[in-house]
């Protein structure tokens, strides 16, 4: 199995080495058929908590996470097999998350900052996980 590609820098800024395992954890959960929603939820929460932290909320990390989901480089799956609530969050992570640091108003407008995405994830009823 080939591992998906995770960017290591963006515009000369290094991506945290902590980001890669968090992204791969979400990817691993998305590969399961059917997807184990409680496990996916935990993996997404760990990723978003990191991206919302002072250490994780960097331009490089937000860009790397966005591109990971947007491009799916090296992915062995074609699509996500998850309920709409999760699909919407994953879609927004691959849409405007990269704007979080340099264009925060854009990311906020699309509810795609790490904090907003985390809030949306936590708002999903546990019965849907």
C-alpha cells in the first residue's frame, strides 16, 4: 500500500511533523467500508484540536491539511462513504481551510477555520457517530 502524500512545507514554512500522523489517521478511517463513524469522529477531532491549537494553527499546517483532502494525492479511495454531516466537514476542510491564517475572513465566511470545523463536528449528535 502506498501512503498518501502530505506536504512538508508551504511557501518556505515547515509543516509540523505532528500533522502527518493525524491526517493519515483520518484517511485510514475513511478507507474502511463501512466507515466506523465513532473512530472517524475521534480522528477528525484530534486533527482539528491540533489545527486549532497555538502550535497547529499555522499557515503551512492549514494549507497542508486542505491540500491533503482536496487533492487526495496517493489515496486509494475515490470518495468518502460517510453521512452528509461528515462529508460537509471534510469538503470544507478541502475548500477554505487554507485561508485560515492569511485570509481569516474568507475561512470564517465558509465556516472553515479549525475552530468552526471542530464546533461543527462536536455538534453532530453522538447517535450519528
